C-alpha cells in the first residue's frame, strides 16, 4: 500500500526506498512522507 501511494503521487524517490527495505515500521514512516499526498484523493476502502 505505501509503495502504491508513492507511485500514485509520483514520488519515485520514496517508492524506491520502500522497495529497498524490509522493516515494516520504516515502510510506514516512508509512506507518511510521500510528497503531494492529499487524503481526499485516496478513496475510502473501509
């Protein structure tokens, strides 16, 4: 999910970092650091 969010917002730097690590906590932190992220752009999946 965090990788897809980075790709959706064209943040290739963060996307590559997410793929390069295996620590889930660090992946989540990188997902929160995605540039140009807007909550209302991402559909509600619940």
